[in-house]
């Protein structure tokens, strides 16, 4: 298939493009590089020993996006492009609605203009909000607690309405839990701009000396050790789920939300301890106040992913920590290390 990937140079996008190329798909990456580096795609090409098309473009630029898509002729779109920091979304909500909701709207218009009827959307478990029961399954009530989660939910609803109004169209809404880790080569990985908003890259930057210590936000939750528990999913497992999802969408004209996680949860301190073990580095930490919008415990029901996509996670927490450390130790300043 010919697959357009928005946000293709980003953390999840770059790993997904590598898996797409290895599966024999033709890929066009579309990225504005506001939180990514073109270097990631150079490395993807080397790892895949294959070429791909690239365009420097913001998906909100509808007329240019339509022209690019018309020339490429995609069979399917994987839509990653958007902002993703929970904390920043509360401080800058309009930027998040503009990028994540308006960007999705422009992309759907462009898909209509060029006759592309298949989408896989990068959504998030944040659409669920506070757990009414665990594990979260796809029928759990949707009540996000922050602007980031609300933009993801609004984008899901846009896509769902689009799919229902277009005969023969399909959409798979992949609700990620907590993507971590890196490719086993250490060549591509997570390279956040500024202070990391997620746990694993922050831990890695403390381990390699870029930051003095880790702030653990709350140790008084009703969890095994008082720190928040999350379902961490290896980014390569997540990337492979996207390949399965475009294949599923090509033959199923439905709009389907699907959780992508492991079905297990690990606490902040459990992750830190495992990272220290595989890296041989100490990760100093201090306890800080809880963050607004954080939940105590989150993990996925994964039955639907197995049933519909024939997919399940294969990487362990050890794999996640080891691959992340390999990436961070080889690229202490991310893609700027070169």
C-alpha cells in the first residue's frame, strides 16, 4: 500500500515508518518538525535499507496538503501529527486545539479531495479519564481530565463522523497507553524538545547526566508503593500495531477504537529500579507534589487488539529499559548528538 504518515519524523512515527518499509509499503512522511528531527528519517532509511518520500509540511495547510496527497495518491493515512504534552496542554490549550483538532479536520478534507478512505489515528488512553473500573476496555466511559485528552477525543469524534458519512471508508483509533523504549539498534528513539514530559526519557536523561534528579509526582497513591502505576508499551510493539491496523482497515469499513498496551502496570519506582539495573547507573529522585490530571493507576484491556488485529505486545519492561538506555547512551543529546 501507499501510506501517508503525518508526523512521520516523530518518536512513534519514525519507528512505524521503519516497520512499514520492512513490510514492503511505500511511504510518504509529512512533518513540520516542530518537535522532531529530519535526522530520524535519515536513520530510518539506513536501517530499512530502503527509501521513502518526505515533505516538510504542516497538516493545517490544507491546500498544500491536498496537492501533496494528490500527487502521492495514498491508499491509507496514519495520523500522528499533533502536540502531546499533558501539562503544556493546560497552559496552552488553544495551541492544542489548533494543532490536534484543526489539523485532523484539514487532513480529513484533504483525504476526501483525493479519494483516500482509510485512516489509522494516533489516539491516547487519556480519553478515558479517571478509571471507573480496571483494566480500561474500549467501552469504558470517555471523560478526559486535561485539554490534551479532550483534543484526542474531539479528533476521534471527527474521524468517527467522517467515517460514518463516507461509504466504504474505514478508521482505526489506536488508544495508546505509555509508549517507551527505542529501536534495538540504538539509532532511533525518543528525543523530546526541552524538558521531557514523560517518565522514561526523563529517567534516561538523569542516568546520562543531563539532569540532576528525577521528580516523582506523588508517593501517596493507593498503589503498590504509593507512586503512580502505568501500562508501558514498547514503541516497536506499538509501531507493529500500526502496520496491522492499516491492513485491518483495508478490508473492514468500520470505525474501531482499539487499546494498545500490555495489560500490565508498573509503578514509577519499579521502572526506575529496572532502569538502574540494566544501565548500571543511579537515578537520583525526590518526591514532589502530585500533578493535576494524573490518575493513580492505568492499564489496558487488550482483548480487542488480539481479536481484530492479531496483535499483542512481545517486549518486557527489561526490553523497554535496555533499548532506551542504548539509545540515550549512544545519543546523549538526542539527534543533536551528531
